[in-house]
C-alpha cells in the first residue's frame, strides 16, 4: 500500500479539477484542466523521485516507452485500435506500478510527436499513466495473474480510457455545455471505446505469454526495478 497516498492525492486533485472546470464559466477551461492534470500527476512523479533509479533501468523504461509509442503508428488508420494499452499493462505487470505510470505517460507524449500535440496530450498521458499504475498496483492479485482476468482488465480500461478522454472534449466547449452534450459525447464515443477495449483483449491475448517471459527474464537476470 505504499502507493496509496500519492494515488489518493492525485485522484483527489483530478476530481477537484473536474469540479472547478464545471463550475467556472469562462474561456479558461482547457488551460485550467491542463494545470490540474499536471498537479494530479505531480505527487506520483515525486514518489518516483524518492527511489534511486539506475541508468540501465532508465534505459529500459525509455525503450519500453518508445516501443509503446511507435506501436501506435502502424494502426493509425484504425481509430482506437492500438497495442499501446496492452504494452503498458504487460510492462506494469512485470516491473510494477511506478514503471507502468512512466511508460504510459511517456508513450502518449512521444507518440504525439508523430500524431500531433494538443490539449488532448496531457489527458492521454494521465489516462495511459493510470492504466499502467493500476495494472502494476493489481499485478499480484489472482485476477491479474489469470490471462482471462488480465484481458478483462484491458477491456474495462478500453472504456475507462475513452470516458476520461471525453472530458477534455466536453470542457473545450464551455458555451455549449449541457447534460445533453455530455450524453451525446459518451454515446458517440461508444464504438471507439469498444474498438479500444476489444483491441486490448486481442493484443493481450497475443502478446501476454511471450512478452511476460522476455520481460521477466530481463528483470531477474539484471535485477531491474
């Protein structure tokens, strides 16, 4: 439970941020959301800074982040179909929540050098970071140690990822905000979220066996993370 305090602080800041962005009726929704997302991620990265990380561990994290980022490119023509979430989940399963957070957040930042940076980037960093963080947090449970359970975890996060990403779209239209707009945004994103969820299941079913074996071998042989 050593992660609980930074996680609770991050989630509390995120919830407060949503409340503030919903309450303020001006043109600074996006700026406020970006600042509060950064504040939500800050205690998590502070927690990482307290642990000394060796140079070879940094190299491993950089390589896995790059692999996750590059994996988006071949599937660019298929909206919401990408192996990024699966790679983040498998990496966090082997190396833990801290590694999952870094790989998820950096994969979003680096991949958007190709896809384009924008106000959605911090939201993607937060979402994929949370995918990795929760996967690492639950990696020792019976649920995650089962292949079916891991695929179910990926399926659920396919929808959660989309629901979080819908928020930045909604708050970018403050003048048109209404509960009808919220409902329309979530209904229209259903098929994209479903595609993401199903692709997570497919990629996890294909990659889980070989990736876990390779990453476990690196972790044990070199004592990484």
